[in-house]
C-alpha cells in the first residue's frame, strides 16, 4: 500500500527541531560541495597555467605560490573538518529524533540508514580530494625543476629548490597529520547514526 504524497512522517509534521536539523544538514552539505568544486578547479587552473608555459622555470615566485596554495588548501580542509563534524552531529541528532518518534522498528531519513558502500563515503572522498590537491601544489616546483634542461639550472636555483623542499616537507607533514586525524563527535549521539 502506497502512502499518500501529502502524508508526512509524524516527526516532520510535529517537531520543528527535525525541520531545523534538516535545514542545517543541507546547509553544511551545500558548503562542502561548493568547496569540493572550487578547490580542485582553482588548483588545476593555477597548476596548468604554470606548467603549460613554453619553458616553465623554477623561480622563487613558483615556490612561494605553491607553498601558499598548499597552505590555503590545508586551512580550508581544517575548516571543512569542523564542518564534517558539525554535519555528523546534526545527522545523529536527527536520527535520535526519528528513533524517539518511530521507535527502533522503522528506518527514517536519518535513523537506521544504509552503511556506506565499501565503508567509504563523503568524508573519505573529501580527504582524498584535499590530499591530492595539497600534494599537487607541493610537487609543482619539483615538476617544474625536473622539466628544465640540466645545463640551465644554476647553483642559486638548486639552493632555492633545497630551501623549498625543506618548507614543503614541513607543510606536507602538517597536512598529513591533519588529513589523517579522525573526525569524532560526542559518543552519546553516535549510537544509531551513520557517518557521512
């Protein structure tokens, strides 16, 4: 028997908290998806414009641009990590409201939802995109240096590349830790919640 299209689940009809949670979940997801489109697109444009020159050259400007872009991408990931945490908390609160409305016998929009396919979901996809973007920015000066003919590389360029490698290594280690850190929420709200 099909439910009428005008019939709403009780928790949606009677509990304005549920509607507020849905709105906030939609907002956090919308921000995440906009960032997921913007970060790689801007990065691909910047990297392509550097590599597609007639003769790309390792310069202090290329090194500075790479470090800056990688650091900004990392900062956006750190902010996005908090957004993911907030979204998970909201999902768990919405699942808890549905569970109290329906009991443990009926799945809702957030309660008792299917597990992530292969154990991977939105968070893992975001981690991969941010990891690849940071790595691409950090590797850009090395790619430019490797594309130069050996006879055109001066001692000053090699010293600059060495200094860049030290700075990039330090930023890369910081990014690695930030990208691998587990995103947790209060365990009281995790009982019947699937992570994004």
